[in-house]
C-alpha cells in the first residue's frame, strides 16, 4: 500500500495563537480523505493528561483542539481518523513543547494514498501549513508501507531493527537528532524543504536547479521547497529516485555524519 507522509521542523519555540490556527487548519483540511477527529496526547514529564483520548465533535473541534495544543501540560498532540494507529488510517501529530532531548517543535502526518482527487488538496494543505508556521526543514514522501517509519525519526521513535529499509540513514539522523534542522539537514525525498541558510550553503537555488533539476521550486517563509517531479503520481518513478540521489549527493556535506 502506498502512503503519503510529511515531517517538518518548526522555527517557533512555542505554540502561539497563530501557530495553533495553522495546526487546526491542517487537521481540518479535506485532503485527509476522512476527517481527523480522534484526539490523543502525550503529557509532559511529570504532568497529567489534559484530556483523555476520544472523538472531538466537529462543532467544537477547532476551539478544543486549540486549547489542547497550547496547554503547558501537553507535549504531543495527535489527531487521527481512528483510535487505531497503523498505515491504513490517517494521522497528524504535533510536538508542541520542547524537551532537552528534542529541542525543536515538529509536525508529522501520514495518510493512505487513497483517491487521486484529494492528493493535491492534501499537498496544498501541508505546504500552506509549512509556510504559515515557518517550517525550516522537512520532507514530503510518497512511500510504501515498509518505509513509513522513517518519518518518525524527529519525534523520537525507533524503527527497532536493521531491517528498516533505510536504516543507515535513520541511524545517522538518530545519533544527531538535536542538530538535524540546525547544523545538519535531512536526507532529501520527493519533496524537500531546506532553510534559506542551508540552501545558501549548498550553493543557492541556482545550484540545486542545475544539479537536481527539480520540477517545483517554491519559496516559503523560512526556506525553499523543492519537489523533484511535478506530481504525486510520478513520485516513485525512476526519474524521481534518480533526482533524489542527485540531491543527496549535493547535500552530503550537510548530512549527519556516519555513526562510528
């Protein structure tokens, strides 16, 4: 089964009212196919959950979710289509408070590939969110179920074994996760967002255009988004894979070093 997914590092250090508005807008996007109404959360260390897991009614979802996102007691908020947590269901998670071992705010989400008419709505919502919250690092992926776990790296999850399809990359990012998005960049994917500073250190947009030939180059508030092909439909074709390899070779000096 094919899966759409994203993960972003946010520049803000706290969830302001504006950031919360963008988070709520992403959750309410029609691009998820089915509505994200099932709430769950992880409390900060030593704190109690603000609310137990369960459905949020459509009429109160925006207001209640905003409160939950901005609560001092909450560390991670997840909205999903179901209480089940597997790749047959859509989910969107936000790390809303930083900790010493995870000093950045993050957002990530996955959904089954599903119906083509919703693909562009989903991608538009994801990029509008990235622009609105000043995301400075991230990727958008079209992948198979076996590699979906790679999106979890910046929120502290482990693939658990070396059978992970990109375990060497995961290991490099896991060993340096506090600096991914600051000193180091993520491994590029079908869609890749790098901060303006990192783009400049690579050689600028012109160098990336020349070496990678991305189909889409889009300036966002805190960085530049590069998409190697023009459509989700072509995201897993050989052309896309080759361009991702070229992009990886270009940014190698900025990638987390190999674990000794």
